[in-house]
C-alpha cells in the first residue's frame, strides 16, 4: 500500500488573490491535477492544509479514485516542513510520496521508481541540476520523516531539506530521473504568469 501526500497549506502570496491550490488550471483545480497525476501509483491520499481550506479542497477532490484524508495544520505559518510533518503523521502506510500542491506535471513513472528505491531506507529523493535536492517530490518512510521534521522544528530549523540529513536516504541523480520523467515533473507554479503558461501547455 502506498500513500500520496499533497502539501497545500501555504499562502501562495506570489499568486495573488484566491487559493492557488483550488484555482482552475485549464478547467481543473490545480490540486486535482496533482492528485490525478499520482493516482495510478498510490492507494490513498492525504492533503495537508489550513482549516479554512478544507471545504474547498474536499470539493476539488470530490470523486477522486482513492480515499482522501485531510490533515489540518494545528498552527499556521509554520512553513512547508511543518506541513510535511502534519501530512505524514496522518499516513497509515509505511511509505508516502510527498508533493507540493502546485506541481501539475508530475510523472507517475518517476513516483513509482521513488517508491521502489526507498524500500529498505527512510527516503528516496531526486537531486538534479546543480545538485538541488527535490524534497517536495520524494518518497519517505512516513514515521521517520515526521520525527525528523519535528526535531528540526523544535531546534528552530525551518530549512525544508534539513530533516533529510537525519535519515537513511538514497539519491536519484538526474540521469536516473530522466529514465522515468522529464524535468518538467519538478516544475511548480507560483505566479499568474506561470499559471497561464501551464494552462496553455495543458489546454
């Protein structure tokens, strides 16, 4: 059994008015596009969000192929690491794929590969380009990563990559990544201009 976790609790300040997660991208809510991209390789979905987002996110995910659990932030404004921790605490499987809510070009073949590579370890994370890790496009042993996030936050460290270094993790380099996906899989949408460009590509 595999779980997908979508982190949707950010305020998306660069996007402007409205919640980016439920904004219509070529006719489909952005978060639904992300969820649909991973549907073929997961069995259940967890969405992390702020309490005031829950109703709209549930509407956007109505009729989804798998059971959906909403994991609300106990405190807002704690950053993406806290969102990952909250989402992973709601996971009932050993491993979970974590993605941001603004990544509509996810490739399921790479997600599947990440699950395979994570087996027996605490995490499998891509590292591409100039050595950049992709912590919001990675598979984690849910309990281990949640504990690592909790420890980092308790120490006042909010760098999203920091918990990874407390784990037994494997790296998928760019060559391996490109066997399963284009680098578009890591693309996220932050501004109205990027949103419009993505809509053209998907439309």
